[in-house]
């Protein structure tokens, strides 16, 4: 069945970034939008909604505030409408509980009829004569298929859990990704020994969550490849690297240099919250008062290369110590892989692959305005531009900035003010024009 309406934007995938786009688009009368997601409801990383876990960015990094502080879809308005604003005020903490952020996003979804769930995009094609994209969408409840047309696409299908190739759930049923943690925690606690593999925030949160179980006889092991459990670098001048001008600077570096820079920036987006590291140590110290033989181990420089099944059904983990250059084996009953997420290109893009620009590595050739199509104004992506726009790509705090650019590009006018320069520091060599302007201003000041 064909629909007659032609949309200005159809977004595919409804995570925080496309949800933010839907919210910012809602008040614009001459912008028609529609968003699809195949999931039955919005649920942001449900397997990691630990009761005390917080976002690693302040509450202003909600869906809309950094683009429009007056938006009715802000986190503060959510608190006001749900009678929690004064509680939040008294709490005096800028960092939102992750489960509360999820509740906030669900609240925004409830206000936006443009967001439709249980809708799977089967294919996308381009109609040359009409200059439109055609989508075939299947309702996951009724299995009815409908055809929709749009002038622009925004891809927000998100990332998927990343696990090593040697992990096979059919062979290793007790090896899970952190995304599944809360769903299987009850089963996990029936085992005697649990090992966590990974160096980032998710690994630390699960380790901390399981620490009290040491008193119930659990043996807990944590293995990480880096030489230490390093904190996320969060100083104020470092935070200026999340600025628009740093994105400009990074974007204009040669591709090989961008790869090199990213490889050196793990502490900017892959580290552990500083306070959580201290909480882990304090909890270990507390537990050690009554038991100086805790069944816990934290191991650095450990690269997991394989998982074998022992005769007794346990897992033999084959490690390589990267500094001592020595192989060794560790045994466990259950493994949690805190190995992050990766972008997976959706299959429905096959029909428009000829319209998408790619680099020599077959990655999207992303424009500065977040487009990947030949004309630079038709197909936009969300959170798939790490290689072109830098480590800030998955940061919730830059979502409103990216969405402002997308909306302004689509409508060819400045609907939302986009900051050009917010940092005190200069990231590259000043151009002659910039230097001349600086000298002129400096000379004018001296003459006053």
C-alpha cells in the first residue's frame, strides 16, 4: 500500500540521536518528519540500566537543550511535568541516573506521534524521476507492508555489541556481552567464578555491581588489555575537544592522521569514570577488613585470544600478557565481555548503495554536515562518523549540535543557532586571515 504524503525527512532507527532530531523538528511547521524503529518500544541499553549508574555527561546533554534551551522536550521540563524538579534541585548533581534518562526518553517518545515503533524498514530505493527515496516498511505486529516517500533520509540505526570472532554463543552459552547483563544476572550468580573482559566504563560498572557478591562466595576476575585501569580524562580544557572547532580541525586532517590521532585518544572516550574507580577501590578495602583473602583479582596487560571448554565444563581462557610477552591460561565458569559496540551497516541500504560515497576503506565518506550521499544534502548519518568527525561522535552532548546542522541543511536556513567557536584554545596553525584579524584587534586595543 502506498502513502500519498511526501516527507521532508524519514529517520530510520529511534535511539537518542534520532529521537532528539524528532523533538527538534516537532515545532517546525514547514518540516514534515517520520521515524521508524523495528523494536516494540524505546529502551536504551536495558541490560545496563543499573540502579545507581549515571550518564557520563551533565543533564544539559539531553535531547534538545544545547540546540534550544526553551524546548518543551528538555530534561528539566520532563522533571517538572513528572513532579521531580525540586527533588533534582535538592540532589545537586548534574549527572542523570541512566534509568532516569531512559524514562525521560520514553516520555519524549510519548509526546511525538512522528516516532513509530514495531516498524521494520525492509528496503530503500531512489526514484530518479521524482527525486524521492522510497521505503518499504513492514509492521512487525500485523506484517502489513506500506510504502513511504521522503526527500531526505537520516540513518540512526545505532551500534551493535562487539565480541571477538572466537566467541560463539552456541559453543559458549555462558559468554555474554554487557548489553545482556541485567537480563542474565540471576543466572550468572548461580556460578562460582565470573570473569569480566574489558577496560571501559561498562566493565567497571559490572565489576562494582558484583563486588558485594564476594561475601556470598563469588569469585570475581577482571582482565584488561591496557597496562592500567585508566580514568576517563575529564578536565575542562580537555572537554574543549568536544567543541565544533575541534571537530572542524579533526575533520580536515588527512585520513591516515585521523586514524593515528584516534588511536591515541582512548582516555577521552574509553576510560572509566574517576569516581567509580575510587568507589571500586574503597569497596575492595571495605571488604578486605574482614577478609584479607578476597576471591577477587584485577589483571592488566591481558589480551584474550581464545576460549576453550575444559573437561569439567568450565572455560579455559587463553591469554597473552602483552608486556611480558607470555601466554597463560585462566579458568572461569562465566564470562562477561565488556568489549564495546561497533557500527553495522543496515542491509536496506543495498538499494541505494550507488548513491553513497565511500573512502578507500569502504567506510562512509562523511561530509562535514553529516551527509554520505553524492550531492551532500540527502542522506545523513548519526553516530557512524568516528573516522571523520572524531571521538565525540557517540557523545550524547553533541547530539543536539549534529541535529541542528541536519535540520539547517535540510531547510537551507538557520532554524537553530550553531556555535562556530566555543573553545579558548587554538587547535591548528592560525591562517593568515585569522592572524591578521588578531593583529588588527590587538593593535586597536593598544591604541585605546
